């Protein structure tokens, strides 16, 4: 195995070895066979590289044309797909809004559950610089519960918050209690603000 490593090193840097060392290594029949195999392999790689260069020069004019045609085809497919999606969105959206009906339930409402189902576009209500009194009154109307303020100053606290109308009332109360100046509880079907 060391002889093969020595042969490889000699072929890479023959100037580092004397003529006598090279002659000794080449007198060994196995090393001579390995050396001839390496020479043949190198010649094969050189021939393959030369053939590749000739064929790439030959096809140089054809390849960009094929790539352009493929790019145009992909572009047409992409634009067609976008147009089809936009058409389905517009036509499908119109059909959905025309045939949409609101179903009212005859079942009794539980405290803290929404009275009606809302579409996703109006399911979130944003309060910007709104007084707590306004926010709690909207919650009271929506969830059919009463409102009680135990501290008159708390009515005028202004908040920035969002209300997901599809969520239960308990979740909104927990969100509002996250503000420092607010303490709200649900007691006997009433929202109590302290």
C-alpha cells in the first residue's frame, strides 16, 4: 500500500524524487501496471473533456433557444394559472355572497356565547382609544349580559384593543384584565368593572 502512495506522490511531484527511485519503483511489475492504468485513465479524462468542449461549441447556438422557449412556456402557464385563480376568486366570491343566509337558532343562548355567527371579515372588532364604558357596553349587548361599574372613574379609561367576536366572553375579560388600570369580573350574568 505504501508503494501505491509513493507512486501517486511521484506522479504529482516527480521533481522531488531521484531518477534511481523512480526506476526502482517502475521495475516492480505491479507498480508498472498501476502506473499504466493511471496514464490510461488520465488520457480517457482528457479525451472526454475534449469531446465535451467540441459538443458544447457545436450546441452553443441551440441551447439558449430551447431555454427561451421553455421560459416562455412556463411564463404562459404561470399567467394562465393566476388569471384562473383570480376569476375563481371573483366569481366564487360573488356566488357565495349571493347565496349566504343567516341561520337563527331557537335554542336558548348561554351566557358568554355569541348570539349570531359572523363572517371572518367582521369577526374582529378594533377599539382605538375607546372608553372602557363603550367597550363593555358592546360586549354586554353582544353577549346579552349586564354591565356594572363599581368605580365611576373606570368608565373613562381609554384602551386600544381588539375583540374577536367568535371567542367566548371569558376570553375577552381575561384580555381586558391584562391592562394595569382594569379589573373586570363576570358575576351573575353581569360584567363587573372595578
